[in-house]
């Protein structure tokens, strides 16, 4: 058996197409990393000169003294004033962020008081506030954080003074306390506004996901989708909070570490295609080329020959995965910087209801093992089709098509509550859904159930393949 496997591997890796596949994989990974990094750092100014000129032309056509024109005039002038103030600042800078959050409403108030209300006293007060903010915009982001903190405290006191006790008020207070926590974290950890630095982005994502989580907590009779959304929000918020509390950047998408830990999920289609192609030609090619006779004259049973070919496909899959991992490690290091490898990552463990830190290689190994049923089953399907039909294109095309539509089938089944789909292989072959106490895709399935389903489908496909291969007549080959 070992000699058979060795000969099969030599046969696979001596093909010129393997070199072509390797080059294509290399090009794909290089291209993906470059494009991904570009998309993460593609920032420019929010407003162009041509857009400002367009707004100026629009203003010339309106008369602020005309009652029908005054409202659109104020709206366009506000937009133009914001655009002019934003010039020179990148869209991800803290200055642009505070302009949008704090100064834009003030500009709107100034124009309203000047052109609509014609209230000179209020206009003067708002202009003073505007001037102070413009001065702070030059260097002092903490000025805006303190304003935000004061506003939040005022809102909290106002709600508490109303002495209203209901679920909606509780959620409001909870969200305001969350906002206060975020602003205090910003001040204490010296985190500027904007998305130019990862920590500010982590703060924003933590706040956004906790808002979602707070909206569900305490509600009764949540459906399955709402429970999943609540758990996902808690998971994401906890991971970002872990980074903030421990001065880590595990969730920073602009690092080599982040992209390396997601290698298998990112390039899973490459691994699937290689497995399917190798498995899809393994038997049919022997018959089409007539080499099956040379294979069968050896002192091995047909069953052993078939099993050795399948094992060779699995070994090729492992080698392909390692090749992809090595390429991503090296190319990711050059693209994002080798200094952004931390060799650890974090995950939210629903069983312990906390974030855990683990070695990145251990994490990748867990993901790979949990995805093995996908690779083995899709490869076995191609292998079975190759054995039964002796048609390589069919044996390759059908499994790839099946894999590509598998997610669509699962989504449709969930949408229409087709509970019987859980007995198909597609909702069960990705065991990563169970990692760290995760919620399975379909209600009523478990890791034991999924493994059993995968084993049954594998046994059926390999059993049919062996029986067909044993009965195959080679006289006319």
C-alpha cells in the first residue's frame, strides 16, 4: 500500500500542470494581498475642489431672502462650509471625524440662525462656539472628547430626573453609559478620533456591537436569527475590547497576523479546486490513457489501488494547504510587514463566556481540522464521479458547482425553514461552526450528528466507487 501511495504521489507531482497550479496560486495570493492592503489604505480628502465649485454654482442660483429659496440655500451653504473646512484633511483623520461629529451641527445652526431665524444673539453665541472648535481642530482632539463627555453626562442626568422606569429607558441609559465608557477609554488611553489608528477603530467597533447587543439583552422570545445576531455582536465587541484592554491588535485587518490566521478561510476555494481536479482525473485518466492495465497487473487488489489513490488525494490536499500557508506567511509579511506578526490570536469562547488567547499555529490547525470534512467529502465526490463516469470534466465540474452553491442551499433552507436539509452534507461538513462553543447553522444538529452525517456520505461514495471499480471491465481499454 505504501508503495502504491508513493507511486501515486510521484505521478501527481511530476505533472507539468502542478507547476502551473503553483504559479497561479502564487500570483493569486500576491494579487490578493496587494489589493487588500490597497483597499485598507485608500484614503483621500472627503471633498474635491470640483464638488466645492459645484456647490458654489448652486448657491448663486438661490436667493436667501426669498422664502422658497432660503431652506435649500441653508442646506447647500452648510454642505459647502463643511466641505471647505474639511479641505486638507484625509477622510480617516481625527480632524475629519470631529468635523463630521461636532462642527457640522454647529455650522448648520449658524446658517439657520443667520438666514432663517435671523437671530443675531444666538448666532453670536454659536459663532463663539464654532471659533473655539476651529482653534481646537488645529491640535487638541481632547477638547472634543470632553465636550462629548459633558453632553453624555447631561443626557444621563436628564433621563434619570424623569424617573421613568421601562425597558426602553433602561436601554437608553445603558447605551449612554456605554458611550461614556468609550469616551473615557479614549481619554485614558490617549486614542485620537478617526480611523487612522487601529485603537480608534477598535473603540468604534466595540461601541457599535455593544449597541446591537444591548438592544437584545432583556428581550423575551428572541428568534433564532436574533439570538445569532446578539451572540455575534457580543463576540465581536468582546474581541475588540480585549485588544483595547491588553494593548493588542489581533483584530487589526491591516496586519500580516490577521490575514495569516484567516488563510484557510480566505483561500479555501483554491484548496477545494486542487483537491477536486486531482481526484476528478485520478481514475478516469487511467482508463482514457489505457494505463489502467499496467496498474492492475501489479500484485494488489483493486480495492487497495483505489484506496491508495484516495489517500494520495488527501496527502496532496495537505501539501497544498501547507504551500498556501507558507506563501501567505511570506507574502503577507512583505506586504503588511513582518513586524505585524504576533504569533498569537484571540477568540471568544461561548462556553466560558470570555475571550481566550491562543497560539496562531494552534488556531490554524484547529481551523484546518474542522474544515477537513469539506475537503475529504468534496474530493471523494469527484473521485466517485471519476470512477463511475470515467469523464474527467464531469467529475471536476459537478463537485466545484456543488461546493459553490452549497451556501446558497443552506441560506434558502434557513429562510424557508426546510428542516430536512440538515440531513444533507452541506450544513454539516464545516465543523468550525462548533469551535469555541459556537452556535450551529441549523437547529437540532450537534457536532456528533454532523460527524455521523459526514461519515455516512463518505461511506456511501467510497463504497459505490469500490464496487464500480471492482466490476469495471478493462478488456476494451
